[in-house]
C-alpha cells in the first residue's frame, strides 16, 4: 500500500545518481522509493505527451473538425 506511505522526492546534484539511488531502494522494497518512481514515471509520461503533441501539431494544438488527419 504505497499510497499510504509517507515519502518525499529525493534531492541531489547528479540526475543519474539520484535515479540509481531511488531505483536501488525500490528494488530493496522501500515503499517510499516505489511511490517516488511512480510519480516520476507519471510526470515523465505527461511531459512526453506534451513534447510529442507540440511536434505533431502546429502550436501544440490539435486541428478540429475536418482538419483532423
């Protein structure tokens, strides 16, 4: 039940070190690290969809009506 686990984002200077630390703790069964990975994964997915949408549609907005391809 990680939703009931108190957790906070891990801080650090080196992105890869921070992610490796979170991943290792999650593999060791630390529920706070599992929650953190879930939040980070969801955030990455949202940002990725904005990037893809912006690249695919002019101005980041999908055409409406008959203009949809």
